[in-house]
C-alpha cells in the first residue's frame, strides 16, 4: 500500500486573501491620515504667510504713513518676498488702498479659518474657508 504524505507547508488561498485584504485596509487608512497631515501643513504655511504679510503692511504704514496699494509695492518689507501658495494654486487674495488692506488665504481643511469675520474682506467671505487679516491702524 502506497501512502501519500500530506503537505502542511505553505499558505492556503484564503489565508493569502485575508492577509492581502488587511494590508489594503491598513494602507488606505495610512494614506488618508497622510493626506490630511499634508493639508494641515499647507494651511499652517498659508496662515504664517498671511501673518508675515500683515506685519509687512504695518511696517510699510509706519515708514510711509499710508498702506501700500499693492503687495509688490512693499515686497522689500517681506523677508522672503511676496508669499507664494505652498500648493502652487491661487489661494491668496488681497485688496488694499492707502487707508486699508485685506489679505486672505483659502484653506484646505474646513473649519480652520476665521471666515473673514470682523475684517473688511466681505467679498472674499462669500464661499470657502478663509483666513484673513486686515489693517491694524
């Protein structure tokens, strides 16, 4: 009588499919967290740029007793020059005159902006989530 040895080494198809399924779920969750972290990082940079621009507007006002009518006028007061959005899109919006200014950034993460409340940026607050600054004088 011939006996066949049973092979117990290796994985079954079901075990492999379960393992692959678990790996896919973990990867999808990790990518979601990574994407959110990137958005929050870009928003933090936007807020930092907006605050630096506010400081430059105010320094220009002190030196000239009037606000710059455009960002390019006061580019020398910004250490890194006129800020560029970290995502490369047109997220920064501004309006200014010699007596007032408003500078806004569109944020990617909802609920993190100040929505232009209390600023003279009412034209920017119509849609989206904004972080805005206005003149302090």
